[in-house]
C-alpha cells in the first residue's frame, strides 16, 4: 500500500497530456491560472457543466476572508476517516516507510509546492477536526506563495490565520480544539468535498460564493470557453440595449450564423473586443449549421 503514489495519480488522470509534477500530478500552466483570476465562477462553470461534469461545485463553505479575494491553484488532495486503532497503526507505518514525519495533516502540508491548494476531506469534523491553524497556514503560504486550502472540516487560530497575507481558506466551521482522533485514508487520490469530486491536479477556483474544481485536462479549454462567454455577454448586453436582438435570442444555447457574424465583426471593430480577437469560433459556427439543419428537417 502506498500514499501519494505517482503511478496511481497518472492512472487517475490519463486525459492530461501535458507536463507533470514529480509526484505525477498534472501541471496546468501558470498562464492558465492567471487567466482565471479575471474570470467569474459562472463563466468557468459553464464549459465543464456542458461536458457532463456536474459534480464539481460546492457552495456550502465559509471563507477566511470576505473581501472578494479568489483562491486559485492546483489541488493536493487528502481524505480522512475517524480514528480506529488498527487502521491508525497501519497508515502511520505506511507514512513512516515513505518518509512522512509528524501528524497526518502535516504530511499534506509538507508536500506542497508553488501554486498548490490543499483540498482535505475531514468528513465534516469540526470539534477536534481543525485541519489547519496559524502555524500550518503560515507553512502553506511559505510553500505555495499564492495558495490556500479547502477544508471539509474545521480550522482554528482564525485571528492568526487572517493576519497571514495573500491566503484564502474555505472551511466548514471553527473550533479552538487541536486536531485529534482521525486517520488518513487517501493522499492525492479521489477526494470528495461536499457535493464535489476532486482529483489531484484539478484546478481549484474559489470565488463567487463557493469553490469550483476544474478537471486538469479541461483547464485550457475552460479558459477559452469562459472568455467566449464573457465577450458574448458584453456583445449581448449591447445588442439588447440597442434592440438588435431580444433576450430570448441572446439566451439561446446555440447562436445563429447571423448572430455569430455580428459578434465576430463586433470583436474586430470594437475596442472591448481586442483581447478576444484570437478566439476560434469554428465550433460555434458548426453548431449553428447543425442546429439550422435540424430545424429545416423538422419543418419538412
């Protein structure tokens, strides 16, 4: 038995074709993460939802800071269960054999690297389930620079945590007790955060009232899809205000070729469209043609 197994992580993420970390996690490029900082939750959610990834969001969480700051990074996942003496001995021996030192939660923190986000399922344990406090949040900041944590459980030392710059944490509750009576079940494997399923290397997007976990192999596609949603919104708002299109037309799942032609022309000519001029709309035109064909066949 192994924890944080490179071979297992690669087997769990076969659709990722790019660079990987030494532990096997997909290494989604930094430029992709930076692009997400300018995007909204709904813009990033839509492309993956349309592809059938319907269990990637959890909104029933509290935030360390309520100032609108976002949490964006690559997931390092861990799952825990209530304490059981024989299981604790087994997992402690596994960790010792693999060189881990300290308590189970410290194993996770010690593995972090730049841009990582801790994603820990503490099975909603808050009393004696405080996964991080002031010391470990300081360690997270030191190791990740821009990271933070999503904890399906508790935290402590909140005043200390809030004093640490550029960190955001999503959590379920606060308790002054130290963490006790728990056992690691998985490290960088399949993890559940409430209603959401998370794999190691998924992109964590915390913002807009919850946390979205974006599959690594869809990250770049999602960024392009979110950009398209954004520019379509800008264009759509103007067309509605001018009376060119109705809200029903703008809200169509598939735009007509005429609407796409007007959109592309607007992107070319309007200064607001400048940063979207490299987007490829061929898939949208193909969808418009197919939709028009289906409509014609229905009429026959």
